[in-house]
């Protein structure tokens, strides 16, 4: 579905990603794990078309998209939920969903389908985004991305500031959409337990590079070492 080869990007003269090669199959949930500052968010923004690629390729269903704008990538089937959720705080829940629908020129009935998928949003339809809790905002951001009917979902740090029960709900939703719609997800995260509940495999990222790939089985057994890797403890100890 998605593959990158020798992908590099950054901000002006600052290079953040250095030769990233990864792949996401269909349907598959793939995680990218790493400490703060590893380049994970830059990777997601580069795949979404917000940060331009400096070199390398991004292939999506056989089409080279590295030079395409973010809106054209969205129309091809790439949905993006940024870190911090990115909802419109002054718009109602319904209006936020309609923004996602407008971006993809989708049919209005998609909103009703999303409300069946996310019943917690039904009583909040007329509430402004700013009135929602952090967990409700994350659910809204996910639903809005799904309004574009994506084939691939890019999900950046969804566990940030979210209570465990909401994380369980998000994991259940992603697993269900993978099974029923064939939706694939590339998810950047630091919460290992959350990732273990759904990821088929994971890439480890450090200082703009992919350093290792872990299978689902390896994710389950690499406990303490993996926790120290994403928290930066291992890095701090090696420097000391």
C-alpha cells in the first residue's frame, strides 16, 4: 500500500529524516516508536504532504506521491490525524465532521455512518470542539479523518493526555476498521501497551533513522528494553 525508499526531509537546511525506508501493507497496523525528538512527527508530516520531501520516494498504491500536495494525497486516500488533534475549537462537532466530508467531496450519509461508529459523539453534535474533553477531541479528530474515507490513516501520538479507557476504545475502533473496511494505519506512539493491543509490527526510530523492525511477537516480549528506548532512558544511560 505505502512504501518509502531513502526518504529525507526537514525544515530548510535542517535535515530531520535521513534515508527512511518503510512499508505498510493492506490491511495492517504499523507503529513507529521512538523517544521525543527522533523525527516521528516530521515523518508523518512528510507522508501527509505538509513537510516537503528533500529526496527519496513515497509510493502509494503504485503512484509516486512525494511531490503531490497534501490535499491531493487526501483525495488519493491518505487520512491524517496530527499530534494535538487539530480540531477546530470554535466549530461544533457536526461542523468539524462536515469539514472532513467537504475535503473529500464525500456523500452526506457518511456523517450518519460515523455517528454509528462513534456513538459518544451523538449527544455532542452541537457542542463546540473546545467544550469537549481531551479524549472526546481525539475521537472527533479520528472521526473527521475517517470522513474522507481513507485507505491509510496516519495517526500521530493519539495517547497524549488521554485516559486509558479512551485508548482502549481507539484501539478497538482501529482493529475493527482494519477487519471490516481493510483500513491500514501507520501510528506514531510512545505508549507501548497501547501499541501492543493492535500493532502487527513496529519500526524503531532514532535521530531521523529507522534502526530496527519488530514483529508482533517481539513487541510482546521486548518489555523493559522497549520502554527504556521510547522514554530515552537507554540513550541517557549509554551517553553516561
